[in-house]
C-alpha cells in the first residue's frame, strides 16, 4: 500500500478531522475566553 492510499484511509481522515477540530477549539477558546472574563475581573 502506498502513502497516498494510506492517507485516504477513512480512519486516518477521521483522526485528522478530530485533531483539526481540537486545535480549532483550543484556538477559539484562547481568543474568546479572555474577552469573556475581562468584564468579570
């Protein structure tokens, strides 16, 4: 099996989507949480 076939594996795509989603959530939280907490402090 070549690398291209391996990258098209549905399981690998699912893992990539999950990792991308987690990174997006972390970046979103880092951008939004300080703005939410500023009025409280």
